[in-house]
């Protein structure tokens, strides 16, 4: 069951090997290497955040330097933050169906507009008790710019 209050982003592009999500708030997003999940009707798909981008939603309203702190800008020109968005890319590293974790890509990609959440501590421990997810990460290595740093974050 999806608890919407625990969700923080939504899938906006999806494939078997990963997905792109947009945070609901431009300044609240998962850290590089975060373990996240997308819960569907049949299964929960797990992913690792490997890329984060913040920028303008509107190509005409491109951010430029004001030489002011974020606090000053929020006070003087709060509207400029309304056009910002943060997206992050996740590599699929497994899924859970009927209580069983499988370390393969899911039979179907996450649906567009599915919600992103952090798995609970018990699920994290269960998932990472086995290192079989690593083969999927190495399979994605051609598409993950910083695979070495991602592996170091996961080991930490």
C-alpha cells in the first residue's frame, strides 16, 4: 500500500533498466546512491539514484547569477524558484513480488506518474543482505557516468 506522505517524487520517463523521476520540490531530492522504490499493483521495483539535475522548467526563464544568497533571493524574488525542477535518474537493481526479492530487471518498467519512496529499513536490510544486485549495476555501467563513485557510496 502506497503511503503518499512518504513519497517525494514521480516517474516521468521509464524503461526496463531504469527511470527518470521529478521531485515534487526542486530543493528536496534523494542523495546520490540512494536506494529508492516504485510501488506498483503487482510488484515494487528498486533502484539506485545515479544522476541528479536541477534546472529551469521553462527554457525561456533560464537561471542566471544574481550574486545573492538563497535567503536573499527568497526574500526579494521568490518567484524565480517557481520555475526550478530537480530530476534524478535511477538504475533498476531488482524488484519484490509476493514478498520475494528478485535481482533482475522487472518484467515491466515502472508506470509513468508512479510515486517514488524510500524503502523501509527492513526491506533495505533484506535487499542488501545479498550482493546479487551488483551484476545489474555493472550491466548499467556504460550508462552510469560515475559507476566507481556509485560503488563507493553503496559500500559506505
